[in-house]
C-alpha cells in the first residue's frame, strides 16, 4: 500500500497467489461447463442440481456442500468477469496486507456466510424463496470488498477509466446502499441477498476476528446436528414398530439402540447350546 498519501489506482494490481488460484479455479470450471454443454448436456444438469445453492436442498435433504460449491458456478460470462475483476482488484491488496491464510479465511467465510444468509432469509418469504437457486462467488467478493473499505477506507482510489478519485470507504458505502436497495426491490436474477450476507460476514471477520465470524457457522452445524438426531430418532421408532409388526406375524427381528438391524445368530433360542453360526460382521 502507498504511504505518501498519493492516490491509489486500481488499474493493474498484482496477481497474488491465492487470488490467482481462485480466479483459475472459477474460470476453469466455467470453461468446463461450457464444454460439457456441447458434449454432455446431462452432466451440466447434474452439476447444477447438486452444486448450486437451493435452500430446500440444504434444509430438507442435507446437501450442506452446496454452502460452498455454489460459489464456483457462474450463470454467464458477465457474472464471472464481474466477480473475478472484483476479486483481483480488491483481493490482491488484502492478501498483500494480511497474508494468504487470512485472505482465504475471509473469502470462504464470506462465501459460507452469504449462503447461510440466503437460506435463512429464503424461508422468511420476504427476500428470496426456498426453491430458488443461487450461484456465483459474490459472497466472498463482497466480504473482501467491505474488508478493503474498513482497512483502507481513507485511501483514495481512481477507478479507471473514470477520471475522478474517491475514498475507498465511500465507494464501499455506495455499493452497500445499492445492494440493499436492489435486494429490497427484488433485484431480478441477481442474488443481492448473498451480497448482503457476504458484506455482513466480511465486516464481522475484520471487526471481531475469524473465531467470532465463525459463530454463526457453528450454530448452523449445531442445527444440522439436531436435525440428524431427529432423523436417528425416527429410524429407531420405525425399527420398534417393525419389531411389533413382525411379532404379530410370529416372526422375530431385532434392532440395536440406533435402529440398526441385528442379524440372527445361532443362540440358545435355536437349541444348539449357544454355538456360533456362520454370520460374520
């Protein structure tokens, strides 16, 4: 970063290591999807079905990987170019200042935080809807953007090709206001709710540190732990009902405390003195 008070231009920043890798991964997957559209269209549908973020898939079907995988998919070339341009322009400065590890922490916390925000607000039926799909790296990019504004807010930036200077904090503030306004207005096909989530988690990371920023992620993990316990309870209850049903038909079946089926063995009930049978587990 400049120390002399000279304006910082965002014309040709360096390609730092993590920024270059993220741009390469996102661009490579985008190009691969274009190729698959021509040679194997069914594969494209499969990837979108399993990788894009759909709140009902996450909540009802446990497809939690979508909280990350949606970020490497892009709907079109302009979405990809916009996200990668923002990642390059602002991410490089952050990675140089705070290092690669903390840059990646910020980026992925923004991605996951944006996904959690999208899922949570979709079920309010106010912003978004539970069956709507979301793709793109905007959550991570907006987390980087607000971090840049917080850390380098007084730095003047020149947005080439526009011939004027603006402080970074004002530039970020304008983007935040626009994002909020577009989110409340519907925003068309753009996932402005994810932008809001990325902004919030990026702010939380810089303000409180990575541990605090991960609190909501941990709460999400606790939610899925409770959800999995519920399904295990349902399995145990179904097992008990099946035992009763089979007993009514003069058949004996047994399940353990987790609802797992216990294969029969040649015990004393079968009259062979408790000798072992041929079952192997």
